[in-house]
C-alpha cells in the first residue's frame, strides 16, 4: 500500500443499514468491487463518480481499500494499534473513537490523493464521523481557515480533524496533497 490514507473516526458502531449504504455506493461507483468481509471493500473506484474529470493521464479507475474496524467488526487489533499513539481525541473532536474507517489508496499519483479525499467525504456523508488527516508543517496554515475544520494540532505531529465539507474544500486547494 503505497498511496495516501485517511481515517474516519467514529463515536459508535456503524449500523448495518449504513454499512449496506456504503457497500451499495461503492458498487455503483466502482469498476471492480470485492467484499473481503462485511465493512471491508477492495474497489477500483471510478474517479469521475467523485466528480474528478482530470486524472492527469492515468486510468480513472483507482484501486482503494475501504475498511471499517473496531470492536465487533473488522480487525480490532489493527484499530487498537492505530489508536494506541493517538493523543486524547475527546477534547479535540468531542468523543473518543470506538470505531474507524480507513480509506487507503494503493497508488500515489495526484488523482489518488483526490480520490482518497473525495471518497472519504462520500463515505462520511453516509455514516458520519470526523476525518483525521495528518499534515505537512506547511499545510497547517492552509487547512486552518477551511470550512468544516473541527480541530487542528501540531503536537506530536501536524494533523487536522474535519467534516466531509473540510475534505472537499481542502481537495480544491492548489497545493492539496495527503500524507501517506
């Protein structure tokens, strides 16, 4: 997995009906869809289904893994490991995450960064949550003024928490790029 990653932090387990809506969206938006387990999907997302018209000369079908995890679904050990080094998130986002969705691109072209951000926003439209995006130092002032930002921090590493609106606004910035 060499592309960008975003995490959707969730305050509670995702209802099965919401997981089904995510599944249906991914099926409609993908050239290839594989359900590894309930809540984990290996897809080849159509960039144009997310409103991306310029793919920079690469194939518009982008490989992405969408994986819901936490107690009762997915790999609880991965969820715990990913959250073990997180600072106390409740003061920042208003809750301590119990579950999360990882959106992981398998490639690293500029279109993969856009697909990751806009796909994460689309999933958030269906299940809610707060996006957790690690930043470069020079990105902190850029994202600070964007709509939908919930919190930003620089210690122990720069990151921003935001809504789907935040991800869409950030993706429109000329210097937009996610971290791996």
